[in-house]
C-alpha cells in the first residue's frame, strides 16, 4: 500500500524588532494550498525554497506514494506574524489534517525562528496541532533552517528534526530529501528519540559560516563534528540525524541559544552526541564575538579599489539584511560611497517601491532626481537624493542561477537600475536580499567589471557571488540597522541571560 503523506509548512524567520508580517507578505511570496503546492514543488523553477521540492523528488523516485498537500505559508524574513493570520493558518492545517483520512506520515516544512504577535514558538504550536490530530503512532518529520531557535515543543512533537547543515543554505534540497528518507524509515518501523543541549551562546549571524574558505568557522566545525560522531563507534547506526542549530538572535526568545539536536534510536546515543557537540561549542565560545569593518574604513577600501592592481571588493551591508528582517533601504553605505566619489560600483537591492514606480513611469534613458525613502525617515532609513539616469527596467521576475535561490524564480516586482554617476543602484518593489548575481545581471550590470559591489545581505550572497569574490574580498560593514551583528545595540526582553556575546562571566557545565 503506497504511503499517504500529509505535507504542510510554516516558514518565516522573524526579527522581533521589525514591522509585523501580514498575510500579504506571504501571498507576495508563497502561500500555496493543495494541488498548487505540489505543482510548485515539482515545477522546474519553484517559487518555494527547496526543501519540499527535494522531499517530493525523493519520494517520487522511491516509488508510489500519495501526497496530501495542505497549506504551505513561506515568506522572506520580517517581523512577527500577525496573530489573526496565523490563527487562520492553524485552522487550515487542522481542517486539512482532519479531512485527510488515513495518514501514514506527515512532513512539516519549518524554519524555526518564527514568531507570531501572540506566540514565541509558532512552530511548536503547529507541530503540537499535528501530533494532537494524527496521534502518537503516525511518524512526523520536520525540517528546519539552522537559524532556528529550538524549544521543547519543537522536538517533543516530532519523530525526527532535520536541520540545514550549510550556511549559506546550499543544502535545502538535500535536507528535504533526507526528510523523505527518514520518514520512510519511520513508516517502516524505525523508532526514535530526540534530545537537545542548549548553550548560553547566541551567535551573531556573521559568526555562523560553514564554508571551508572562511578563516574562522567555529560553527562549521561543530556541524562537521556532528557528522563525524554519527559515523563513529559506539554511535554509528544509532544516530539518525545531528542538527547543530545556531539560532536567530533577533527573534529574542527565552529559548535562544546554540543548540545541538540529535535524533537517535536510543536516548543514550542522542544525549551523548548532543553533549559532546555542546562541549565543543563551549570551547569555541570566544569565536562567537563578531569583528566587522567600521564604515569609514570600508569607504577607504572602496575608494582604493580604483587602483586596478588591487582586488575588487564586495561590501556586505550586514546590518540591513532583508534576509534577517532588515528593510533593505538604509542609505548609510550608499551615502558615504557617493560622498567619497567611489566609481565603478554596484549597489543592490534597495527596497523602494515609490522610486521603482517613478523610474518605470519615466522610462529607460530618462534623467531625474532619484529620491530614496521619500516618505520620510523611519527606523534606520532616511531620505536621500541624487541625480540619476534610468539605465534598465525589469518586470521583476528574476531567474536565479547561483546560491540559495539557484534554479528558482524570485519576484522583486517592478525594478530599475539607476546610474547615480559611477554608482549603479538596483531599486525594487519587493524587499529581497541580494543573494544572487542575477539581481544585477538581469539589468545587464557586469559584476566582473565592477570594482566595488555593495549587497544588502548578511551572508547568503557568499553562495552566489563566490565566483567573483573570494573570502578575502568580502568586507562586512558596520553601519546601523535592524540586523547589526553587534547585539549590544538592541534592547533585549526575552533572551536567556547571562549570554555570550552580551555578558561577561557566563558559565556553563555539561549535565552529568
Ligand atoms: Zn537561515
């Protein structure tokens, strides 16, 4: 009998300090129900992230199965989700599961750093609902982003938790496939337990790289250790998955903290492996303090790129990363580069619907005064004006080619490339992090010829722009913003304290 598998998902990374995310933020991206969800997962260029496509491809290849797609709500990072909308989603998942008939398994596509305006742990709430309806015997597998903050409910309600192991997230499709493989084992009779160990460390995102070219990769080493321990005696064959979750500081929850999550066939194995990773994480605690480049130094470096004997550079506006809830519209770097007369520069992607619309109304070739953030100051954004020429217009559906969005379509709405006199700026209607070279190339911008490229992205740009810039050519810039890795700039309400890197004298001992 082919297995009947319910499919559902709730995926958003929430920055407590960003404006509330509403239903429209999901309908703009991915809010898919029933067959439409399956069709997108199986399409050549899905709009959704790659976990469910990877899951479906693996299931399709393994033999007959009956998918029961319910609802997938997935969007770009933002503020906490408006409670009324989240409650309506809960109702949809509940009805879908109740009307599903016989189910042999459930796959939940999660992120793990979600918030709703009334709930600090919406993933735990969704999974508890699933468990309540399907009962204790039906296997439930959830996949998580490694920026997940792991609560007790997140692990107690599922049979396996599968976290990303790559940052930038190049393994979403593989983790979806792994979720399918583990779910099939569970349907076949495998029984599991999940254990976690949390450290009093809230890693700023810039300290969580896994790429082998990063000079300092304490987090990557922990992930490698987990994979190594799985293969080693006496745990080989007993450990189903090791996920090292770095968490997302800006969600500001009581359960923030670097957490080792181990799914195993017995509690002894799960506890021992999680404990060993935590001990290794604690030993690396000095490396979770971020070191980034002051804006003045970044400007000097950008001016210096005019010397073509030196390397071109890419400047990451890590503090205004739409991929972490940033609004994608702060002007600090652009303003400073304009004042310093930086040339042969590309800047993207600035979120400014009014400016994008004006550029479309004027047409390619038009010259005008580009007024950024014309509605006035708000948050970390402020108005900024410059003489501009409309170089290229685009309807906004960008075919992504490299990095976390590779193979998918990301729609940034009506967009324009504006030449501010040696600095070309991409302006878009939909807020999106600049993680793919296609966000420039769609406007015929030549990244290889640019001397200085500024991206509104914290780290995922590395997976897309690595063909132009080696690790040594990346400058993480310290400018104000909602996603600054300098965590002392925020007023925290919920983080467990004391915690590294905010407090001195933090202690931790592994449980006996
Ligand atoms: Zn992430």
